[in-house]
């Protein structure tokens, strides 16, 4: 009882959450162009709206007119390519650059980072994790970056997962024959 009501409310609230998230992201883009190039809000909104409309076309067309284009192998589409480029190609190096910028002397520096992170009231940033941030985390990020490419390029070079008979556990990659 009441399932339709709760289901309807769930999707209404999810729609509002999605809409407010998009508005906050687009507002950052608009305010950036206003600050950097001195554009009015109207011009910034029009230019960025047109740019976004053009940039989403490949994703939209990838589900119909361009559906035959399968950039990462059978069953993939343009959205899969865009997801791979962002998630595997841009995010890990960006995280690594941000991490090294905040924690080393070649960027902002550890002391400046701590001063900024510890502003205000509440918990302070733990100083003892600096070795983790400088030595361990960069290695993990590089491994994440490499493994993202290994997973996507494995079929290109003819490798597939080999499994124990009757098991879903991957043992090691083997060459297709």
C-alpha cells in the first residue's frame, strides 16, 4: 500500500536533486567565463549553452544515428568512449597533479596546504599522514591509471580472462587461440 505514492515521490525528489546539481555545475562554468573574460551573465549563458549543446551531440547521436560506431569494441558506444576518456585518462592524472601540488614544495607546499585545510573550527588535518600522501598515494593513483588502460586494451591485444572451470574467479589472463 502506498507504493505508487512513494515511488512517485522518489522520482520527483531525484529529479529535483539532478536539476539542482546541474544548475550548480553550470553556474560554475558561467561565473568562470564572467570572471576570466569579463562577459555579462547573458553572454556567458548563451555562449556556454551553445557550447554545451554542441558538446553533447556525439553522446546523443551515439545512441541512434552513430550507433554503428563502436570505439572500444563490440557493444560499446560513444558514451563508453567519453566515460573512458574522463574516468581513466583525465581523472587519475588530475588527482595526481592536485595531490603533488598540495603536498610538495614544487606546488603549493605542505605548510600552505595545512594552513588552508585547518582554517575555521573543527577537526584539524592530521599531519602524520604526509608520508602516505607523498609516497603511497601517488603510487596507488599511477596503478589505478595503468590498470584502467590494461583493462580496456586487453581485448585489443587478444587477451581474455581465464577462469577455473565452474568458477567466476579470474585466475590470470591468457592469450586467445
